[in-house]
């Protein structure tokens, strides 16, 4: 689909006043129609197994995968041979951390951060149960890591530091370049979960001294079910794969690659490379309008996490005196979340917000709002009005909560 066709699709959506407002871009971003158009032939006329090297159909499929690999690598300043395709960032995180555990028998410690994605924390816990030492560092009240505290935690026994590039709930950007320099000086490997950062902010694994980086297709307008792990060339020998099989991806990740998904992921990375800066400027302007509009109506709201070191499309806001789950139930036409999508089954308040020092009531009053490529000014105006109206209603009407509970059970 051309850019003009995509704009026409957006304009048709704008004409529908009752269309749901999607503000959950940290959970997933809609696949860009241009990416879908590029992918479609690889389900039908250009299908093939990229590992079948006995005929031209397989060769063409392999060429398409390698083109995608170059596109992904270019987004983060890596070599194509350093990109390993996975099913997503969760697999990439597991592969990265478990793949280098025991890499150097003299180093048996992992250092990570309390606000990391749950799959990183659980992977570290699994390794800890197997005998590795794990240090989990706190964060400052703004969600950023304390570099002095990190430096004090690093020893000659530290094998790996794992720090998220951008937090999936509060959107804060960790100082990866400083962390990378600190780790490289000490001979410590650095892994970063960049699922929420790639295609959103500029990344360069060489300049930032990053050894391993996890990526996700559906966070940057590519398809779901595809991701990648960047593995620095020098680490690939001796790297431990998660499972055995046909030895695909240079033996680091066995299994037949999903050709259409790889192609779509690559296309999404290329589009992001070209449009990232302009998109960020547009989205941050919308975010600022939204925050100002909410503050005019609700002056006591609180932004969770640093507002400056933050990706353009994220707001995490506490609405004192209102339960976020009740607010979302009252606003079924606005897609938002009260925490990470992967932890939505939990009834506990966000562990990320509690790590910032929020008490339980304020953590439960917080919503994650995600703006992105297809968010419009009209979306923002409608969302501000609807959210402010419902917050005021929930605060002012004594039986509002019981009405919400009745709605939930009906």
C-alpha cells in the first residue's frame, strides 16, 4: 500500500466518530498496511522454505530472509550475520541470558534491574535456582538506574548485565551508552531488551558497546510472532542454544524460519529507519497535548517515571482516588492498560510502579497510555474528554464503583 493509500485509510477511520480509540501501543502496534502488502505474496506466489537449498524456490526464499536480516541489522547498527531470528522478544531474552550463562566459568553472576520485563526477571530467577548468583538493582524514583549503584555492584565475577533500553510500562529510556561503556571497560557482557526501543529511538550496538539485544516485530508495526536477537560476532562460538534441531541460524536457533514474518519484520525495520525521527516529533506533540488537556481538567494527576528521558509515545498517569480497572471498564471504547500486557492476568498492582515508590493505592490508580503511528489529534481530543468525564464521575458519585462492578458481572 502506498503512503497515499494509507492516508486515505486513516481519513476513512476519522469519519467514524464512534471508532474505538487505540492508546495501547506498548502492548502492540498495528501492522503497517505497507508491511502487510509486502508480506502477502510470501504466503502464496512467493512461498518457499528458506532452508531448502536444492531448488530455485528455496533460493528465492533464502534471499528474501537475508534481505530482511540486513534490514533488521541496519536499524541497530549491526552486521547481518549478527542477527538471529526468533519468535519474539521473550524468546530472544531467554536465548540471550541463558545462552551466555556459564560462558566464562570464572564469572557466575548476573546483574539486572527490578523494573525489567517479567521474562528477564524470571529467566534470571531460573538461572539463580540452578546456582548462578543474581543481583537485582533498584531504580530511582524516576525509573532510571543509578549508575553509581550499578558500578558498585559490578565485580570480577559479573558475567552479564541485562538492562532494558525502554521500560514497557513507564517508557523511560535507560542510559545504555554509559552502561555499555562501564561494562566494556570491565570485560562484562551487556544485554538489552530493546523491544520497546527499536524503531522508536536511535540505537547503535557498536557505539553503545552492547553485546546482545532483543527485538520484537509487532512493537514497531511489523507482524506478531517474529523477533530477533543481536549476538555480537565474537560471542557466537560457544553460545548455548535454547533447543536442538536442524541447526538453522548458524546453530543458534533451530527451526524453520517463517518466511512471510521475516519479510514483514525487515520491511517494518526499514520503514522505521526512514520515518523514526519525524514520527517521534509528531507523536510527542500529541502526547504533550494530551497531558496538558488532562491536567486542565484533572490538575492532581501524576506522571509516573521521568518525563524527559522518555519515549515519545508513552504516558503512565496516576489518577488519585480512582481505581484504574474501574476507569478502563467505564471506557470500553478506549484501549489502554493498567500495566504490562503480558502481566494482565495478575491482580497485583504493577511491580514497576511499586519499584518507583508508589503506594498500592496510587499504583492501582495508574494507567499506561500509548500513542503511535496511527494516533490522530481527534483521538487525543476525544480521549481527553472521555477520560476526564469518567474520572470526575467516579470521584463524585458514591456508588460509581458498585455500578462498575455490576457492569462487569453482567
